[in-house]
C-alpha cells in the first residue's frame, strides 16, 4: 500500500493539529499528551501479548518436531543405503 502524497500530508496535518491542540488546551500539556498516547496504544498491548503467546507455542512445537498445522503430512524420509567396509549394502 502506497498512499498518495495528498493523503500523507492530510494525515500529518491532522496529527500535528491534534498534538498542538492537546498541548495548548491545558497547563499540564505534556501529561495530557502522554495520557492520550498511552490510551491510544493500550489495545495494541493485547495484540502484542497474543503475538508473543503464539510465537512461544510455535517455537515449542518446532522443538518437539510437531507439525505446525494439525493434519499436516510430514515429509517422508528416504532410507539411506549404508555400505560397510566389505562392500555389502544395508538398508537403514
């Protein structure tokens, strides 16, 4: 996705105006701006927690050698032929 320059400038001006209005509206402007940014980012914390849980579960499955998707067919391993010192061939 590549938004147009007009759209980028519009959103930049909206965000700048919002930050400026929050700073000018109160004597405790910085605290108000911090509170607003924390409140806006709070739902994203849940997304991050779910992402971390999913990553841990996937890594545990990978270590145990389980398939990531239930019902997935694992690759069949080819039997390797082992040749001993006498030249006889054994299937292993």
